[in-house]
C-alpha cells in the first residue's frame, strides 16, 4: 500500500482534481492531475456501473496502489493524481495494468 501522507482522501480534493485537472485516458483507465500544495497525492476511483461488486473495486485499488508504489520515482512531484477506471480490464493482472499506468505517468510529466 501507499503511505498515508501520499493518499488523496477528501471528497473536495477529488472533485477539484476531476473538475480542474489535466486528463489522460488509455484503454478505459484515466489519470487526472492537478498541482498540489501538499506534495504528491494519489487517489483511485471507479465508475460504479462498470464495477458493481466492491470486491472487484478493492482488488483494482490494491493492485493500482501496489504498482504506483513501484513506479514512485516516476511520479511528478507536487501533483494530486486520480486514477479513474471506466471499465474492467481483461485479464486483470499486474502485467496488463503496469504498462498502462507507466504510459499515463509519462504523459503527465
């Protein structure tokens, strides 16, 4: 898991990143980024209709945060990032999700 100082938690901050942030999408996964005064913050959201079961949402969130922790040196400093899943990936694995997240992070820089 990602450490608590790096987690985006407040609903107000999520809404601010969604409404004013820069958007990038690849294969049903989006990344919204916005400059942050509090350092690097990471959040993960889902489209409820595409992920009706909480077990699936939690699995994606854990997998995403695990990959982000490995890609931490690539994260742009001082940005709030929200990764948004619009539809499920098939198959769901680290090998499928890691290149998508890496490409999204490269586009942000």
